[in-house]
């Protein structure tokens, strides 16, 4: 990272940023040579002691086909964007917080889907009981992005 003073490596700080984000962007390796990029909803948890993102989708489709061929994925999420314009200097800048990383997708077995979906619901309904129809579970593919590495960046607003 070029500007080391902006780098965030502390997992607790990274997790705090992630918990405040509402969209995660995934980049898969597509067989046509171009990245397959898409925004997704997510929940946060741990799997075998590693931080992970819980995700869901239909049982089939382009995303599912791509992930089954190559489980490697990169992710990005960001928040707290503030555009600053300094008219007298003819200068604009943007403050923000972001997290990027990579890992591997693991499709979860039936017995693990409920808990993963509960974590996903908890992310969007913090502190609430947010039930969902259990009839949807067999019709939903649930997977975990087990994070292998990640870093963050924060640019604070200029005074």
C-alpha cells in the first residue's frame, strides 16, 4: 500500500468496518478470462476458527456455475463516503473506509444452512429477532467465503 498511514490491519478494526457495510462485491475467476463481479448481501461469522462471510443464492445460475469451477474469490466492501471539494484550491478528495481480501468459497451442507442464514439476517437486522421462512432453506444455496487474507484502508476527511 502506497500510503501506509491509511492501512488497517487490525482484525477488530476491519471487522468493525465490515459490520457497518451493507454490500459486499465478489470477484470470481470466470473461464472467459474476465473477472465475474457482483454485489451480494452477507453475514459475518467464523468457520474452523477463520473469519468468513456467509452468502446465499438460488440453487443454480451463473454465479453458482462459476464458483463450482473455481472456489477462489476476492471481495471488497466500503462505507462512509464523503466528497470534499476545496474550491479555492480546485481540489476534490473522498474520505472512506474499505476492506478488501480473498479466500475460498465453501458450499455449506444442509445442516449448516440455518445458522449461516441467521447470521446473514442478523447483519441486516442487528439486535432484532428476524425470522425467515424455513421452507426457503432447501431452495437456497448457502455458502461461506472463508477469508484467507484481508486488509483495510481509511481516509479521514480533511480539516
